[in-house]
C-alpha cells in the first residue's frame, strides 16, 4: 500500500501530492439494496492543462481518448471531466485507485480487474485485500451509517500513449459495473507566444490574464462549454525572426506547471549546445538573455516526461557590422596586412638563412675534404709498410708486383679524390685492388657479393667510406691467420635501403681499434654526411659473435 494511504490519513499531504478525480457518489442516504461504489483516481499534479489559454486545445486533445462508457447504474463520473473521457496524465508516475462503498463487511460481493488499452488484461479479476480509513466524508452505507473506510485497489501505470481501465463488478448484480480510466498522453512544452523587452507590457498582460482566470484550482467546476472569457489572442503571436536589438526573449509556454524546475530546455546554435538545464525564470515562460546573432533551435521537455521533446526554431539577425560579409572583408584586409608584414620578415630571414646555410655548407665540405684527405695518407702508410715487409723478406718479385698494383690503386684513388661520391662499381674496384695487394702479403681469402637488385653502376656511394673498416679487418683480424683468414663484403638491398656487411673471422674485435685514426675518421665523416644529406642517412654498428667480427652499414633511402 502506498505510504500516504497506510495508517492514519493526512488529507493535506494527499491533496498536496495528488489531484483526485473521484466518482460523484450521492451524499444522501442510499435506498438501494447494494452499496453504491464510488471509484477515485489519485494522480500527480505536476502539470495543469486546464488554464485560460489552453482549454480548447485540451478538449480537442482529450476527445481523441473517448472511452464511451455506457450510462448505467453505478457509473463513475470523473469530477468535472466529461463522463466519456479518461483522466489525462502527462508523466510516468503511477495512479492510485480507491473505491468507496467496498469494506471488509461486503468485500466478498465485489471483484475488480485492470485493462491496458481497453483490451489487454494486466490484472485479472480479484478480490480487494487492502483497506484504508476513509479520505472523503459524507458517504453512506445502505443502513444509513457513514462510511469510515475505503478499499485500496493499488497503484497502476502504463507507457506514454497507453491507457488503463479499472473495472469493479458486483457479483450479486452482474449488470452493475463501475469503471474509471486514465490515459498517459505525450506532452512537451510548446511556445504559444514570443516577447522581447520592447513588448514586455504585452507579456505582463498575458501573464495576468492567465493567472486571473485559473481553472487548474481544485475547487473550479466550470465546464468547457460554459467558459466565456475576454480573449488575449491578439497578444499571442509567435515570431521566428528577431532584430539585432531583440536579443532578450521571453518565450511564453502553453501549459502551467507546479514549479519552474519541471520545465527543461536546451539551446542549440550550430554545433554549440548549452545542454539540458532547468528553467529557473517562471513556470509559464523561458527567458533567453543576450543572444548573439545566428540561427537557434530551442528543445523543450518536461522533467517528468523526458522522452517527449518539442522544438522552437528562431533567428536573431546581426547588425551590419556583425554580418558575415563585413567580417569577411575586415578579415581579408587584416589578412593582407599581416601577410605583407609576414612576407617582408620571411624574406629577410630567408636571405639570412640561405647565407648561413651557404657558409655552413662550405665549412662542412671543407671538413669532409679534410677528413677524406687523411684517408689516403693512412692507406699509403699501410701500403708502404706492406712493401717494406716484402723487401725485408727478400721477396723482390712480390714487392715488384705489389708496388705495381699499389701505383695503380694510388692513381685511381687520386683520380677520385676530388669526388665526394662515386659509383658503387668504382668503389668496389678500389676495394678489390686494395685487397689484392694485402692478399699478396698475408695470403687470406676474401669475397665481395652484390645483390642483383642493386644497379652498382647507377648507385653512388661515399668514396672510400668502407676503406678504414676493411683495413682494420685485415690488419687487426685476418692478417695473422694467413690462409685461414676469411673476409666477406656483402651489399644487400632491403626495401629502399642498402645494407653493407664487412665480416671477418679474425677473432674478437679490438676495443681500442675504434679509437684508432681510421675508424675515428669514419665516424666523424658519417656524422658530417648525415648533416648534409638530410633525407639519406647512414648508420653503422659493430657486432661480435664467437670468432667473427661484423661491421654493418645501413644506407637509408639510398635506392629512392
């Protein structure tokens, strides 16, 4: 049982929370054999539809929900609503149904059931099991005593757009049926008039008119057809376009609600949305202040029926200096001015940057040439040392052949000394000439492999970049192994990169070797080349595994 009907009744609390649509049970003492049953339906009173501004609209809306109850004995009439109409409800709160004339002494005579949409039985015929002290007085039993209790049938609800019908029948008089119905109607706030600060007087006239002729009060018993009021229709007009100085709007709403917080709205302009918020201005109106020019959409809903939304679309026109064309022209002028200043500054900075880049490039080229010039003396020193070793061994034929090959290699190196890059085929020829010279001295084996996907004649490489690494592999690695020494130089294409591996079986890599002049110059040269090349980069690393030393060069984006 609902707490308000359980135990001692507090009429003021019930009246404050609910409207009561009850059966018009005669107040005189009955003479019938059976007690007359008066059905009462209590529902929340958040929304008042019967106001001076919407009586005609409400009548038209309710006519769509006629239930066509036949006039018969015990027929329940709902207050000042017409007998053929269901009680209109506009929220999702259940209704409470009670019945006068059914008490513990005669409960076996009656059964009740509940239908949804007049047909679907959601509560089958059953006996009343709950009772409460009487809420209304001056109702009498057959013996003339005043009724002191009433039957509590329960709480019931249906989805919006549906109805419920409560039927009560007398088992001893099957032709007597008592009915009462309620329908949940879709409802959202709707704008029936718009006012601005310049028409505030009209707003006050409408407001006073509606509250002076208030038919939502419980004691009002005026029927629709009896209402003859001075209309304010001339003041009820809706605008959708407002001038620039009409940006403070009062939007008058059709229905009256119990409190301002029951109306919620969301003002949308383009992609900007205020989000849903409660109306805090007035139960009958929404006040929108300081609206910027633009197109707006106002969404409206009741807090007790959020699934139903109305919308009102309007536009606030801009002043001439707020128009899009004016803003575009001013923006264009400002943009041209800024662009002129920007181009002037950019031009000066670009000249300065180009000058700095030219100087930096000259310095870098000079450093690269300086480092490259140190390769040849380093190589010449090693070659002469090898020739000296052959002479010392009295191997004059070998020394003569070595000297002949060395002179050819030196001549080719000098021819390429002015070039920073040479073709891969020329680079491999220089390396091959060098290794042949060293092979005469130490007798090791070597192999140079080139991936067939690489066009070695069209691909350029930094001249003599691998030379110090190869010399290091010979001098510190395989020279002491003689015929057991193995050296492999492999060029492989991987996507747009070239992978070059220099591998020897000369044992563990000497950590001090990288500090030597040759490898130190290689590292410095690679750093300088990376600064100059930008899009093409060179990475290198040294790895050791068992008795093998592997130096890996990665020429990134070298095949683009």
